[in-house]
C-alpha cells in the first residue's frame, strides 16, 4: 500500500483521512461512500431529520470565497448528523490583517476543531491545509479554484447509480465549460474509475483544457453528434465572466451551439437523464423546458448531495 | 368552503398552510393563533427555554432584504421550538449570478426544507414562493415591500388582548406613515376582523393611501382630535428616507404635528396603552418620555412577538 | 463589602454579575475563574464536546465591531455549554437607522436574552450596557476600544499558571504596543493582583501610555535589558495602522528593535514561555522561528481560552 501514502487524503492503512479530490480514490472507496450515502437518504425524509452520529463534534465551514449555496449544503449535512457548525467567512480583506491561512487554521485547530470544510479560490488550498493539520482533524474540499469539488462529483455518481443502477454499460456526455469547471474534472475521474466505458466531453475548443483526451474522454465539438445515444447528459454551468470575456461570441450564440434543448436531447437515449450542478443559467446552457422536464434529475441531485455530504463526514469522523 | 381555496395560505379544508397576510384570516383563526401563542409565553420564561415540538425540522430564514432584528426574532422562535435554523442572506448581487428566486427555493426544498421565512423588498414575493412550493412546505411572510408583515400584526393583537382583554369595546388609533407601512395594513385588517368597533388613522394626507376609508377606518389629520378617548395608540415608524423626501417638511415639523408626547397622550383614556413596532426614532414619531413611560407596552410587544412566531410555526408544522 | 458595590460587575454580595474588566477583581475571584476553567479543559478533549450546563439559555454575540476570531471563540464556548447562540453584527450603517444601542439591547432583553457578549470600538460600551440591563442578564466585555478585553487577560493568566504553577516567583515581560493594546491593561492588572512581583513593559516611548509606571510596572526601552532572566514573555500585536502611522519608522525597524527573535529570547530564562494574543504579524513583532518554537505556548493559549470563556459564562449564569 506504499503508493497510497503519497495521497494526502488517505491514511497509511488506506483509509479516507480527508476528501480533497476524487483522483486517487479507487472504485471500492467510491462505492463505499455511495453505499453509506444511501443509508442517509432516509434520514432527511424522516419527521425528525437527525441522527446523533457527530454529536458534540465541531465542524468549521472555512470559506475563503463566499458560496451561500455550498456552505448551506454542508451546514445542513452537519446539523443532520447533530454536529456543532461554525461558519467563518474569511474575506481577502480580513486576511490582509496579516494572519496567514495556516495561522488561522492552527488557531481553529487549537479550539479543538474536528473537521474543516474548505472553500478557496486557489487550487490546492484544501490540500495545503490537509497536509498541515494534526491527524485527528479532517479536511473536506468544498471547491478550490478550477481544480476539484469532490462532493459534487460524488453526488453526481450517486445520482447516476440511482437512476441507471450500473456504470459499466453507460455512455455519459459532459457538456460545456470543461476548462473552467471544478466539477468536470472530478466527474471524469469518478466516471472512469467506476467503469463507465464511454465518457464524452462536448465543448468549443476554447472551453476545453489542453490534451483533455488524456483523461480518457472522447472529444466532440458538435453537440448533435456528441449527444447521440448517451444515457446521461451532464450540463456544466457557464460562468457569467466567460460570457463577457473573449472566449465566447455571446450567450445567445453559446445557447444555439451548446445549450441543451428538447430537440438536441431527443438525440440521446429516450431514457437519458439530464444533470446540472447548479446554479443554472436558464436560456444560456440549458433551456427551461429541459431543466424542468421529465428527464431532468437536477433537483434529486441536490437531495442526494446532502446524503453524500453526510456520508463523507461520517466516514471521515469514523476513521 | 370553496371560497377559501382562493386564499393561497389556506388549505382546501381551511387550515393554515402558509402565513402570508392577515387578510382572509377569520376571527376564529386569529384567536386560535393568539391562544396558541399564550401557551408559548411561559416557555421563554423557563430556565430551559425550549420545547421539542419542531426538533429535526429545517427552517430557512430566506432574507432577500437584510433585517437583523426580524431575522433574529424568527431564529429565536425556531430554536425555542428546537428546530434547526439556516440563515440565508441573498443579496441582489448574488441573485445577479443568474439563478432565479424559484430556482433558489427549489434547491432549498430539495434539501428537505420544512419552512421558509421570507423577507423581500417586493410586495407579493412570499405569495409567489408559497404558490410554488410543494404542499408539505410552509411559508411565513416576514415582510414584503409595503404589503404585509403578518406576524407583526398578530403580535400587536396579542398585546392588545393581553392588556385590554376584549376587542369589541375598543377605540384604537394608528398614527403616522400609514402609506409606506407594511404593518398598518395588517393591523387594520386584524383589528376590524377581531371586532374593534372604531379604528382611527391619524396622519398627514401625504402619508395616507388613497381611499383608506374603504378599509373601515376613520381618518384624522389632527392628532389631538384623533387621540381623544382612545384605548390603544399604535405609533408607526417614520422611515428616514421619508424625512429626507419631499413628502414631509422636516423631522422637527413632523414631531410637532404627529410625534407622540405626554401632552398629546393625555387626551387618550388614562389607561391607554402605547405601542410601536420598532425600531423607534425617538424624537421623531415618539418622545422618549412616552417611549419609556408607564403606558408604553413597546417592550412587551417584543416579548409577545417571540411567542406569536412560535405559535405560527407550530401551527403550520402541525398542519 | 460596601466598596464592591461601586463596581458594576459585582453584585451587592460580591458575586460576579458581569465580566467587564479585570480591574476590581480580587485574587480570590481570579483564582475561582481559573479553577473553574480547569474543569472545562477536559470537556473540549472529549469525544462529545458538550456539557448541558447552559441548555436553553439565549446568548447573544452583540458585535458592533467585526471580529470573526473573537466571536468564534465565544460561540464555541457557548455551544459547548449547550446554549443557543445568536450572532448579531451591528454595523455602524445599521445603527444609523436611528435605533440607539440601548434600544437594541432592550429589544434583545425583551426576547429573553440571558447573556450579551459585547464587542465595541468605544471604551466603556460594555459597562454602559451592563449598567442598563436587568439584574438577571449578564454582560461579558469582548473588547472595547483600547480599554479592556478581560477574557484574553484571564486566559493569559490561566496559561501562565498552567506552565509556571505559581505567580509569586515570576518575572513577566510585556513587549510592544502597550499604548493601543486592550489586552496589556488587563494583563498588568491580573498579574499584579495574582502576586507577580516583577512585571516589565518593554516598548518605545511612543507606544507607552503616560505614567505607565503607576500601574506597578518597570519600564524598559531596550529589549535585551528587559528580557533578561524573565520567566514569561508576552508579545503584543502591532496593528497595521500603527506601522503606517507616524509613531514608528517602519515595520523592519520595529522588528529589529522590538521583534522577538531566538537571539533575544536567549536572554530570558531557559524555560521561559512565549505568549501572543493573536493574530500574529510574523516578522514584525515576532519571528516565525520563535512563534513556532518549543518555548511558544501561543496555541495552548487559544485552547485554554475556550475553557476560560466557558468558565466565565457558567459562573455568570450560576450567579
């Protein structure tokens, strides 16, 4: 297991110590997380939506970049596990008061933190913190720069498994701004690890990373070709700043070429599901008819996301 | 009961599904809320200020317009009922990221929200959300534009009943900026529904809605005439922007004509009570002597407000 | 005990009613707080970091000046005592809406608050509030202007006692911006009250209050002389605004003269401990080697700070 020790999120005996990225997690580990999440889906449907698993634990939402939505999902998951949650929005301005990120983390650790949920605009921030903290403290990456957003990737896998049962017979298309997406990378790794034989990315050249084929995906620039006979369509959010930038002609042009409409979706398998990590830009990357249509599983993704975050927290706290 | 189904806050069998406005609630419903609140007043006086009625419920303070005070009263009420509370301040700037209000609401609903406390600068926002959500989710309007702020109206009724026992023999004066008040409208509806025979509004013409008489009130422009022999004086907050606007000559002038002083209050009945929804502009709409005087029940209003909000939440969650 | 009644933080029978400043607390009272804190250190090390002592109590973090770090320490302490915590950041802008500080406090008191943790930029704000509230409500000063920050002073005493066991045989040096520090004043009072025979302050003249000698300290302007044979070195934070101001030539110059390096620390006793209230300016008042070195007890200070705040809250709530 020597090779595992190079991965900061796994302990020396291969247990999940932090969740930083889906890269490096094997299929068994991914399945264990999904199975654990399955047991938590029911908790949120109960009258009393709580289990005492993390009672008295101190979980810190350490957000160096604001994200009300992501922060809320982790806060809900933690409170359903009965943990105490502390929200810290650490803006660039407060950081300019001179304290380093590691001093902030050390101080919170000295207050007997059990877990940090880290969101940061810079890639690698959660890794940096994870490498620094004492072994009894767990770090979850809630999005770092363009790099990773592993709980989003995991909830996507949960959703696919929920609707499609198996991975080994699927054709999955990821459509849109793969280049700037912290989600796409996580998804591609998870899909290939779980045995999906055909992962496609559909995007204009300007929104694809260099040598994306090396990640084991097939590249399409034409949506009609790319969506042909797929089982799962994963739409990516097009960030506003891209629309205003030089990479794209206009939101209207983008929608025409890469926005998901009922007409384009008809090229996929009849029972194909449509996913989106949210928040959606209706009329830019996805048509409202599709977003609210019967193939859309966008809201179930959100529901499963709570269960997946509860699963990750409880697995980490148990290790 | 067919006529009730036109009111989005009542279920088909006439039960309270949402609390959006006092309009449309009959006297029986209002009394039921006040009676329930009475049973909660004691909880806040206990050593352990909590009952487990809403344990494990997820209540979201969905504030599209900031209001620390209002948010705090709902947060206190929810925590005293043992619910889990999530505070979301959704500024105009975050909404500009492209997600619609309904997408935000759908996402939170998918996280298994049980209740939304909605504050929004636009009239009708809470109605809009209530019409959209699934039947098991309850919406409380915590203030929408100039329209309604029903829990404030209810706590005012609770306060009046607490001090005056009955409604059918009362003369009540509402003084000040009726035009821009989200509270005055709720109060007038509640008072007339509960059988108050004489409701007066006292204000300059510029601060009265057109055809206010149609709401069943008597209009006075002179405070000394209007306060004569009343049992209850409800002062309204004069918002700063009005003072700076063209509607009023100056804060000093306003105080002289419509500010409540001991001298003017002496024209009311000797046991008249003085109410104010807060926050007060001392020296503008109310003199400090009166605000802190022995006829003032302004702070008891705040205390009863917690009990009333607990009552509304527990009634909604029980339906 | 008549003299005690002049101190707003002590009740007529000499019990702690509020914690506003260390001034006026006798050695017995200080030792009682430290002893109580000792019993709470263990709580934070447990698997379930909670005791039910303040269950159902409503504790308000009333921050008129933002301080994420200080707010968090009180929030953690309160939640470990099972209290309900409400965070209110009351910016200058919201205060400009016309409500006075005392009206805000009265309103929260009417919501059955049990305790206010007050942070304010103006000296005396917490005293002002404490003098105003009803006897069953307790106020803790979490920093007021340059004046006091008593829980910081208490956690420093706890830390010194933890490592040095006794106070009566110690030489303690406080180094840096004594003039603008809300902490230094609290520390000097506590140290002299607990019987430390020799308290030194080391600073340039521009960063010392007039007639600081009257507080019972020895003044040094040269760090090498001042640190000679001390048991405890307390470094103060140099605030950025001082560095940019006219009081100091430059951060580099300051570090050369008053920054703590290994070389200067070698002049203290070999087992001297190094303390800092945080957040640190590494390379300005303290060298990273020292901050992270084996004589540093800066992170244990943070840990003890939670226990001290739990102790103060539980003592106040019990009185």
